[in-house]
């Protein structure tokens, strides 16, 4: 009788260990899925800067983009009223931010001078010197050329 009871206790212990391991793996799998969803949610949404003079649109998908006359800028603007490094667009805290980089002719958002970083939304009008740009923000699949 004692041998049978000992065997039953051993089997219960094995079942309990496997149940615990299954539960732990399930929790790890769920946590991994949640982390993957958070990483996807943190991806930078694409921004398109459409010149209002009819020039080609500029597609920006990096978290930091420079606007200026310098050809190495992410959004180069060939206009004498635009400074070499005129403004910076950066994506953080779930929003796009515009910052003037001490440009000569100023940076404007919807007609207001930018003196400190401001939030940019889809449909805003950005002006660097005399160059006006319309802002479109969203997933690449929703934006059209």
C-alpha cells in the first residue's frame, strides 16, 4: 500500500512540474507577443512634405530629419531663403516635432514663427524661408503620392 501511495505522489509531482513549466512558457510567450506589439507601435510613421509650388514630395520615415539647403539634409530645399540647416523634424513621445535651427529667415508652422519645438500634425503648413510645404503624416499605406 505504501509503494502504491508513493507512486501516486511521484506521478502527481511530475504532473505538477509539467503543469508549472507549461504555465511559465505560456506566460513568456504572451509577454513576447506584447513586447512585439509595443515595438510595432513605436515605429515612426511616415511623413510626406509636399511643396505647395508643385515640386516633388519628400518622403521621410526616419525619426529625425533635417530640412535645409545642404544636399545632405533629409529634405533638401534649393532656395536662397532657406538656411543650410534650417529646421529639424523629430519623432518622439508619439508625435512629430518641428524645431528651428537658428535659421536666418525663420521657420513657421501655420503662419506662426517657431521659437521652440512644436508638435506637427497632418494638414499643417510648414514654411522655411519662402518655401511652403504641406505636411501629411500616417502609415505609408495610407499616404498617396
